[in-house]
C-alpha cells in the first residue's frame, strides 16, 4: 500500500513537472517568436522607402527625400549610402537628430535648402563612414559654425558649401582639416568678395577648389603651394585681370593642371598673364570680355594642350600675330 502511494505520488510529481516544462517551453517559444517577428518587421520596414516624399534607388544606393512637411529623419533602407534631403524643415541639426542615419552606412550626405540655422559641432561624429558632406542653400546658417564641425569630422574627403549667401568666410574655416584626407572643397554660388590661399594651406591632399560664381575681384593664391590642387575654378567672378599664380618669391603657388576662368571681365591678355603655371594643361576663357590677345600670350604655358575661347566675339577687337604661339597646344576652340 505504501509502495502504491509512493508510485502515485511520483507520477503526480512527474506529471506536474511535465506541465511546467511544457508551459516554460511555450513561453520561451512565444518570446523568441515575438523577438524574431519584431526583427523581421524592422528589417522589412527599413528596406522600404519610408515616405511618399522619398525616392529610393537600391541599384545606386540612393535615397532622396524632399518636402517642407519633413521635419525629422526617418529610418532609411539599409542599402542607402547616398542620402539627399532637399527643401525640408531641418532648422537644428544635432547628433540626436541624425540618429537614424547611424543605423546605415552613409557615405555621402547632402542637405540642400533645408532651412538649417544651427548645426552642433558633434552632429556628424557618429557617421564614421561619411566621405562627402554638402550643406547648401542655408541662408540663415552662419559660416563660423562650419569650422567646429569639420574639426570633428577629419575623415571627410569632399565638402560642398554652396548657395549659402555668404559674403565672407572665416580664415580658420578649414583649420580642422589640416593634415586630413580632404580632396575637394566647393564654395561656389555664394557672394564671397575676398578670400586667400592661406585659408586652404596645409590641406596636403586637396586636389579640387571651386570658387566659381562669387564676387571675387582679386585673389592671393599664396598658401596653395602646400596643397595638391590640380583643378581650380574661378569662373563667373569679377576679375578684371588674371590673378598672379606666383608666390612672393616668384615661385609657383601650385601645380595646377586645369584653370576655369570663364565669365570674367578680362580685357587684355599678354605674356605676363599666365606666369607660374608650368604644368597647366587646360585653360577655359569662354565668355570673357577680352578685346586684345597679344603676341606670345600663351608661350609661358609649356604644358598647355587645350585652350577654349568661345563666345568672346562681341568684345574681341584684335588678335596679334603669333598670339597662339605654343609648342604644346593641341586644341584651340574659337567660335561664337
């Protein structure tokens, strides 16, 4: 009898333990299933274009969002590397505001006409793959906010600061990029009246500098000799003469290969116009106000291969003999 009671008790205990194990197993399954579903839902959600105001291209890894109703950064598709925000309402950009961008591998980031007034210095610190940064069309953004930002993003390679209505920029704007890997700086479409080559000195890897569409009358290029600039764009400014590319000791300020000088108010060209451009290969003088091209104007450009002088017919009065004397020139474009 005692044995029977004992066996019955063992059976009940075993049965109770089995129910408990089954219950725990079911609970564990539900938890795992819930987490898995949440992860699947999250992955599904962020692989889709988030809003009707965004256009996404998985092939080019591009997301382009636009619209004044957009006041925050949504979760973007995991493939997004090139992200553009246009005509949005982003007055204050902070690291917290950009949090959703840290969930993806952003390489190129563009803010265009975003009504931005304030950007925290550490806003882009956590975007560790960021290579290109554009902040354009922000009329209320003060230029002195840029230097602290660049100081904390030394891995940046391309900076575009266009159409911000800046009349001046601080001399230390790019100080934080000294000895960095910066390769391209664009300040076009502003109203800058004065700037110096010293603003860009010690940017050892800088190859491209675009100062076009400003209000420059003259330019001291001393300081660029410490860079690697091969392309410089000075188009559509207020130059009456070609600025000197020689330093104070008469040495070249850089190894420029392409000079875009179109849409300026040049009137006369002669042999002294293009000194210290020993490696220049491409020269664009389209739509300038040149009236006279004198003898041997380009003879001091020993590497010049392509020269463009289109749409100057309304002003040009005289081309002197041997004006295009050159042992290297391969293509001269004259029409319009």
